[in-house]
C-alpha cells in the first residue's frame, strides 16, 4: 500500500512531459516552464521536517490523508492557472506541501515493520515513487494530446486523490515497533547515536550525509527535468518516443532503490555512496559525446543517471536509520531531506539556464561532474566519521 501511495505522489517525476506543453500554453521559456516543478521539489523538501513531527503526533494515516488532499487540490487548482506563475503557487507550493507531508509515511511504516532489513524494506517501498513515470508519463502524454495540458491537471488531480484515499487506511505501525527497532543494535550503541533535532544538526555525520544527498539529488533531479527535452532537441526523437524513454528511465530509477538499499545494508554507507556517484559520473561523461541519432547511448546514459539518483532515495533514508537514533526516524529524515530541496533548486535551474544561454546541455553535464566529485569527497569524509565513531564505541565497550 505504501508503494501504491508513492506511485501516485511520484507523478511529479513526469514533469518533463509537461515542460514543452506548458511553455507553449503560456509562451514561456524552458527555464520558466521548469519553475513549477522546481518549486514543488523545494517545498516538498521543506515540508518534510514538519511532516516527520506530524507522523509522530498524528500517526501515519491522518498525516497521509492530509498530504493526499493537498496534493490533489494542487493539481486541480493548476488546471485553472492563467499563467505559469500562478501554477508555481498551485502546483509548486500546494502540491509540494502535500507530497512532502505524505511522502515520509510509507517509509516510516516499512522501516518499523522490517527493522532487520531496513535498507531493503525502505528501498522496496520507495520504488513506487521512482517507477511512477513508467505509468504516468505515457498517460500524461495521451491526456495532453486528447484533452489539452490544463484539463490533464484536473483529471490527474481527481484520479490520483481517489487512489490514495483507498490505500491510506492500510498504513499503520506495528504494535511493538519501537522495541523492534531498538533490538537491532546494542543498547549502548543505540544510546550513542544522536537523537533530537539539536543533537542531529550539531553532528558532523549529519552534514556529511546532507552534502552527499544534496549532490546526488542535484544531479538526479536536474537530469529528470531535462530527460524529454534532451531526447527531442539533442537526439532528435519524436515526442512519443521521448515519453517512452522516460518510462524506461523510471524502471531503472525504481530498480536503483531496492538495489542500493540492499547494498547499503551489506556494504555500508560510504562504499554504496561512492558506487552511486561512479555510475552517475560515467553517464555524464557519456552524455558529452551524444549527438543526433545516438539513441542507444542516450538511453544507456540516462538509465544510469536515473538509477544512480534512485539509489540516493534509498541510501539517504537507510543512512538516517543507521546514523541517528531510529526511534525518531521520521523527524531525522525530514532534516536530512532538506538537502533534496537544495539539490532540486540548483539542479533544475542550472540545466534550464545553461540551455537557454548556450543552446546546449553539455555545460550542465560538465557542472554535474564537478558536483559528483564534491559528493565523492563528502562520502569519504562520512566514511572517516563512521570509522572514528566505531572506534570510540569499541573503546567505550572495552573500558566497561
């Protein structure tokens, strides 16, 4: 049920299908037509810390209900927007709050139900968010072709809300969730993990993870926003084929989540993070050589980029569970998730602005390579912090 809820919320990842129709509808540039998507991602991330507290106070079902209603209301209101700036408010702000409120609920529930395989459980749940464009991108394209872009927002808003209202009643915490989580680590080790907003924010490991997540999402969200335009403008694919390609990328985005969640469980956070960065770096290098007619190379590179980005949506929540006191996971992950908003704002604006200024996307991929290098350095820093913490714990245990 959590996967289905995230499948509905993940419709936002199909925005590249809307970029050109929205630009044509309002006579705006590519950069301006990316603004509703960009603002939604920023607001989505900003709402996450508050959503974590709502989950703790209200429980998962009431929190998810509020998020679903706000998300649907934003889509419906967008169908009446007279310009892209109003759509920034309706789609970007209203739906962004809704997605941010509801997103953390399935992750918190699955982590509580499967404390011994947190990475795999969270990865399998969040796969719905990544796989959403597999269904919603072709659906949105057909709706836009048949009903126009504005009516498409209304249709999606009503139908997605109806599906979410059907699955929300099934989301509930296990009766003995907190003892189950605590049992996965020794009591001494659990007590040493940072707990509470102030302790987490003052922790160096938080900022190392935050930078890693920001770098990964900056590249990933920037790529998602330009997937369809790159296909039509650089590789010269027709819109229907470009929409099909986005659906293919969604599969790899979804596969990246359980795959990297599994890797985080078995090989640790730093190694898995470096693996995700390496995959994305190779893909960016490949895109610097892509031109008209090179469909195969374009598909391989973007599949790798979407998979690497999907991996970060499993690495980050799993790392949060492992690095900080798990009993307040929802609130802690809300703080970590603010990195997603920073990555969204920088990634999408960077790609659109470079395209408008230079007429090419090559500069964006070069910038992404620099960001990936910064993320790799942060991953090495996080690895050192984890090793130092482990030595400190061993020393503390030996002294006792």
